[in-house]
C-alpha cells in the first residue's frame, strides 16, 4: 500500500479514526558516538488515538501535514535522553541525511502513571523514544514509491467494523487491479477475544469468592448470635431493671436489635476501608474513589444488615422464650428495690 491508497481510504470510508505509519531509522551523532533513532511518519490522529499530549510546542498543523514539511515532534523519552535540561523547540535535528525543525515535545505517559492497571507499557515506552515527522514527508522521503507499512482503521463500534472492512477491501482491490497484495490484521478482534477470556476467568473467581464470602458471613453470623445470646444472659439484671422503670418487651427487643446492627455496620465499614486502603497502597487494581468503593459495597451492607436483624431478633426471642420467669422475677426485684 502507498500514500495514495491511504488518501483514498481516508476520503471514502466511514470510520472513527484512521492514520498511516511509515517507519525508518535515522542516525543521530552525539560527539563521537552514533545513536540509531526510530523515525516514524504519521499524522495527528496517531497522537489522539494513543492519547499522547504535547507538553511543549504543538502538533503538526494542516500546512505541515499537507505539504510534508521537514518538521519533527520528539517523544518524551527521546527529549529526556538527548536534550536534558534544554528546550529543543525551534532547534534543527539532524538524523542521517535528513534535517528537521523541532516543533513539539510529547508529554509523559499519563495512562501508566497511576498505581493501577498498565496499558501496554513496553509499546508506549518505545513510542515515546521515537521522533515523529509528517506522514507525507515520510511517504515521499523515507520510503520507496510512497510505500506505507501500515494503515490503522478504527470503526465506530463492532457492528460497523465488518462493513468498514469490506468497503476498505473493495476499494483497495479496485485500486490494485483486483490483486490482493495486502492483508488485514484484526487487532480489535484479537483484543476482544482476550477480554472475553479475562471476563470468563473473572466470573469464575467471583463465584468462588462469593461462596467463600457467604460461608464467612454465615460463620460470622453464628458467632455474633452466640455472643449476643451470652450477652443477653449476662445482662438479665439490666433487663429486669429496664422493665422495672417502664420498658416494655418491645423496647428491650429493639434495643438488642439496634445493638447488633451498630456492631455489624461498624465492622463492615472498617473492613471496607481497610481493603480499599490496602488496594491503594499495593496498587493491585485501578484507582477507585472511596465513594465508588462504598457504592459497590451497598448491596453487601444491605445483606449484612438484614442478617444482623435476624440474628438480633433470634437472640432476643430465644432469650425471652426460654427465660420469661427470670425476666419477670428480675422485674419484680427491680420494683422492690425501687420501693425500698
């Protein structure tokens, strides 16, 4: 494929993003040493698609792209290695027999600066070590017969991809006298396949972890049930005193339920904060705000709260069902103590 094919595809197809690429190597002489530098000819759509921003200077303007002026944009790593502490904007960069005027410098890779997921770190690091020139310049002066190694096409969505691919194939065949001297590499389909496999594995892990969490919740509920039942048994005197001063069985019943709820919710919130803090510290997952983490935990808190309500109700009813005589006796003792 050549530069004319790229212009035809760009003018005829319906796409979300398109950019071409011509790669070459230039020799940068520093003192008595030669450094082999990767030179890439592309257009501004490449930087937008890869989410690279300019920290100094600017991207190619329309005149520079259309006329193929010998201008260059430096990758962040390239500028740090070869122009440390300097401002190369406006300087002339000599790579072999080609001379370029530096018009911009790319910023650091913001996608991989967080502690969370990394996005193809090796490829993006190599991108920031390269020097970029206009696509037309590269097609005319870095290649042979305006040849281009790659043309990247991105559809609006999965449904438009098949139609866009068919249209591109038909257009290229008509331009190449029906000879298929090109091929398609469906990078998007390959990435979707990988994402589907990751989703399947994550679903399996979610089922396993949900089962473990359910068992842990059940064991914790039984433990809390036992603790509250023992607490009620040890506080029969307090229950009698409360009844002696006018508390009803309903008041005492809800008192123990609220106590169980408060303890459970405090433990749940503390566990969520500890888990979120550990994830932020070790950087095992993408950064999520605390509110987002708590929002994801609301269904679990609802289940936990209903579980603790049942436990509190069972504890209270169990105690009052098996020891009504103790409660009444203590109530009378409380009244006697109040009378004396």
